[in-house]
C-alpha cells in the first residue's frame, strides 16, 4: 500500500541521487552523455504548432517532471542584467586551480562546501544561447538542488514559483558567503542587524539577487479602535498577487463571459486598503491589545526586475484548486506609478516596465500538469518547452495564462517601446 509506495520512492530517489552524483564526478561520462544526447529523440528540435524552430536557442532536457525548473531557468536566462552577471563570473576551475576554488562558494544550507549552486547555475546560463541546437541536460544543477533543497527531491511535479524563491534565496546566500573567499559574517545568526541594512536587503549584504529583484513594500496597519497607524518596511524579491474573486467564476458556454481580468486589477487588489478579519487581529501597541485593523501595501522602492506571481493555486477544504482565469497583461509599458508610496520622488521613466519572460502552468493541479516559458531574446519571443524551443509571435505570448511574469525596468536611454 502507501508504505511500500513511499519506500519504493525513497529507493528511487536514492538511486537517482547516486546516478546524478556519478555523472557529476565523472566528467568523461558526462561528455559521453552529451554525445548520446544528440542522437536521442527528445533533444531534436521539432516543429511546434505555435511557431518555427529556433535556430540559436538551446532547450533543456526534462529529467522527469523537471519542467518547473526548466521554465524558471529559461526565464532567468532572458533577464539580461541577471544572466550576464553569472555568465561573466570566472569558472571555478579558472579562479583558483582545480579544487580550491570550490571552497570559495560556500553552500550554507547543509554546510556542504563540495557543491556550488552558483557555479552550476553559471554553467547552465553559459550553455544556453550558444547556437547549439542540442538540448542541454541540467543534471549537474539538479544534483546540487537535490543536495541543498531536499524538498525538491523526487520526480513529482513541483511549484515553479516555490522553486524560483528557493533558487534565488540559495544563490543569494551562497554569494553572500563567497565574499573574500570565506563565509560572510553577515550570515551568522547572532549578528545584530542594522536597521538601514534590513531596509534594503534580504538578510544582510546585497548581492546580484537583491540588487536585481529586490524592492521594498511599506506595510501600513491602522488600528480601527484608536486610530494609531504603524508602518513597517518589508523587502521583497517578488509580489504574489491574488486574482480578484469576481474574476474566478467559471463560465459555461451559454453564459456571457464577464469582463476580462487585467494585471492592473490584480495589482490594485494587492495594494488596496484591506480590512483584516477577526482571525488576524493586529496587536496595537497603543491599545496594548489585539484590535480590528486595516492594512495597506505601498511600494516604497521598485526593483530593476519586477517579478509578479499570480496566485493560481488555492486551498479549499481538502484540495488545492487551480484558478484558470485568463489575466490580461501588457507587453510594453506596465506603469507602476500609481502603486508607489512617493511617486513624486521618482522619474516618470523609472516606473515603466517591459515584459521579459512569462512562466505558464498547463493543466489542472499543482502536483500535475506541465510548465513552459516564454522569453524575449534580442527582440524576438521564444517558447521554451523543455528540449523544444520555438519562435513565437507577440500575440501568442499575450494569449498565455501567465503564472509568473518578469518585467524589466525601462532605462532612461531607451526610447519608448512601440505600443
Ligand atoms: Zn489601537
């Protein structure tokens, strides 16, 4: 029954971890594997229904329900400011002979200094967009992920958004530890945090992760009994937005479809004044007791890359349901000005964002289905479906039921994009 199944799964996980370990430690075998890749059927680029085969793009092989990882990796590879940073890092071998370099990246999660997430992530980014049509196998990275993020072990479908959060968090922590070749004192838990630091960074010193994705929310709570307002700054790497309830109704074929939900509707519902219900009473320091209150989010600082996660998975009594509502999103010129705390302090251009990548979940449940991604590369849109990469039209991208959207800040030099 259930027990045997679980046992079998454990054995499979162990076996796979072992095989990944072998493939990482044995470079010869890796090379052999790469050669055999080119003849394997899944690495051949097929003509997809939604576009023509992309000539310079490289797909990522599915290692068994690893499309959640592939979709995130392909998205991040198209965020130039982020992926260029990693691609320009020297390889571990170059940095300090053969083995010593590995120690420069310190993986803190399990005190394991034999693996480097940063290094494997760098290798993946370097392998994409090199003109090779052979799908790349991300097994070395997956091996590191299994080692440092135990919750992603196994072959079951995972939540791509959760994976993104873990990936960014671990990259951030490893890079904090790599400064000066030794773990940064910023990471030791007993170190007092300075107020100024916690305001602009996620735990401690800034890295490429926080400097690209990091923004700050101001959380305003207002006590409805005494009127005391309290403000708190919350750093964020992404914003998780609800799809407003009025857009969640499913329509049958005979019914008139309601108005289309837009990304602005989701952003507005996120930043709207919200009355907290009885279950989340707020501890008012003036009343000195838990009181009814209202809450409001403002964006105090916008990030360079704005990552928006649409909460499509919701818990009901026993099930995690998917909200399949189409959410309309702009490709050019997403204007964040009205959500800013002090819009007068920012230049107009600083609030405009253009779409760089989209992650889509296909299927009904979080534990099933399939992830793909769209990404903009040198002015053209691509669809990444594991080992298959195709060129697609802007219209095809805009029709997607987005799960995660990556928007990049429009720089001042750029002329306004076509609308
Ligand atoms: Zn009060």
